[in-house]
């Protein structure tokens, strides 16, 4: 990328392999959910390395979260606890089902949901907990399971940032929670354009999600044309959704998955390089994963130190003037009009999320960026901050 070109904060890396696989799909005549989606689900399970897992491809992580909560029976009168420091998708699906959202504050270091505050937020109406592995660092799932299990609560992981990440040496997706949902949105660690994967070991829940993924029909389109029953016959057992992934998207996913180990290496390399290059500046760099654990490095979120002589908004502006894209992850949900007004939320109720929000920005981190691209970001930060 030349000095003049705008450097975005994220960009997918797609190559000839994806193009060839899409072309193969188009030529096959089977463009909606079919053989490639099935192969993608199988490859994903192989990647996670757990034969007991059901992996269901869906057209977004939002869809996957909705399906999982629905399958676990979340409904009107229930409460689901999640973090205020997330994208609205994590919480909106709870409202789709008529349940209430209980937002809690984050740990000031990891920026993941704080289990101590989760414990305080549990009521007799609480049905589930939805942690987010913020930026690709695993949330404290063991602590959440310790709260959830004796009370019969479900834990559904929003793992949109966490492919691949580990907790206690195990890949997110194979932990002891009830379901895990990954995103393949364009800026995530791998992409299908739009897409997601919902993963569970619970046979009954997997069956329900499979039915609800496609109109509440008892078998998907691919099966319909291959089973012994006549092709035209199907049964509707519930008012389901339209959440299936297309084979065109699955074709991209199959190739992205083969590249994921290399993508991870590149992200780890860039994250380590940022940490070293930024250490002298009035910034707080994001925490590494604990020793022996994997951080997926979906985002590189820096925070301005109190002694920096510039505001976060000014820093974003000055980086933008130098052609460097940034973003803020996230404007906390308690600040969004819908959530704020519905639950009468005030910034003082979420001091850690507030402090992080006021000082944070996400700087460019994507596999296709060159070392020179990164040097540009580092030099700009040095220029602006010293
Ligand atoms: C991207 C994202 C989602 C939604 O993913 P989609 O695949 O776009 O539906 C949900 N939660 C978090 C934390 C995300 O970053």
C-alpha cells in the first residue's frame, strides 16, 4: 500500500482459491445450502477437533445467537445477562425472544464481562449468560460456568472475535458451555462475506436449531432431494427462520478455513510488533493472552493513558488526516438510545466500560497489511503522541 493510499482498520484477505471455489459452486448449479455447506460444517468440526460437536452453518452470528437462545427456551419473562461492552447483536437477539437483557460492566483489564458482577446480577428470572471474547481474548468461562451450573443457567458464548482462541488450553467452541457462536462477517478473523457457525454438543438443541434455521421444516433442502421420501414432501413443525448459509458463502469459508492458521500467525506477529513499537507512548496496549493460551487478535484496541495530551477523538481525527483508518469497539450498549431508555441505564452504572470507551480506539490489524503499513501507523502514533 503506498503512502498516499488510505489504510483501513480492517480488510478481508481473499485470493484465487476463494475465486476458484466460488466459480466451482456456480458451475455446479447448487448455489444455496447444499454439499459445500455440509463440507464447511465438517471442516469446521475438524478444525475444532471435537467429534462430539454439532456445527451448524448460518447466515450470520446474529442468526446463530438467536437460534441458540431459542433452542434453550429463552422467552418472555426470562432475563439474560450479557456485557454492555459489545455490539448490539449480542443483546438484540434476547429481545427478539421477548426476554429481558441485563447488562453488566466489564473487567478493566480484559474488557470481557466481569463474573463478580454477573453473580450480583443473577435473579430468579435469569435463564442464561452470554459472554463475549472481547477482541479475541477468551472471557473467563470457567468462572461463569461455576456460577451457571449450580443454578441451572445456560452459557452461550458470543465467539464472534474468538476464532481461534483458547481457554485453559482448549479451543473456544470446545469448552464446557452450552453453545458457541462464531461470525464470518467481512472484518472477522475469517470471512464468508456474511455468515456464522453455531456449535453445541447438545443433540436436542442442535436438532431444534437445524429445524428453526430453515422455516421450521423437518429437513433441509439438500436432504429433500436425496432421501427415500418423495422430493416434494416436507413437514413444517414450527414458525422457523431463514438463517441458512448459501453454498457460495460456504465455498469462501472452506478456503478461508484452510488459511486460518496462517492468518492467526500473521495477526500474532502484528500484535507483538505493535506492543513493542508502541511501548514508549502514553498508551495502554491490549493484554496478551495468559501464558500458553491463544489470543485470536481480531482487534488491536489501544487506550490513551490519562497523561496523553490529546483526546481520543483528536487522535482519531489526526490519524484520519494521515490516511489511517480506526474504529471504536464499542460505543457501549448502555449509551445507545434503545438500551439506555428501555432499562434507564446511566454511564455511572458501568464505570469500567465508560473509562475504556472514552479512551479507546482500534488501530489497523488485518492479515493483508504489510509491515510497512504497520510502520506507517506506528510512525503516525509517535508523531502525534510525542
Ligand atoms: C460481529 C459481531 C456479531 C455479529 O456477527 P454477524 O455475523 O455480523 O451477525 C456479534 N457479536 C459480536 C461481538 C460481533 O463482533
